[in-house]
């Protein structure tokens, strides 16, 4: 799991997540509060992007 801080570059974290997957990790989350989304990484699958926000 990676949590993006305001000083992190998104592309750097995405590269790191891909490196984790390449090294055998089965599931990973990249939480990005700046864009109100979570990127879900699963072995052998495309990255799934979940967006969140206020809903009523």
C-alpha cells in the first residue's frame, strides 16, 4: 500500500507499484487523496481506478 503525499510525484509511485507487482506482489493499493482516487493493482490484471468523493 502506498499513500501519496502532497510532495510525491504520481508517476514515481505508479512505477514503484509496478515494480512491486513485477516482484511477486499479488495485490496493491495506491491511495491518491489529491485526485480522490485509489489505484488497485492485481497480479495479471489491468490497474483498476476507483474514484471517490462526496455522494448523498
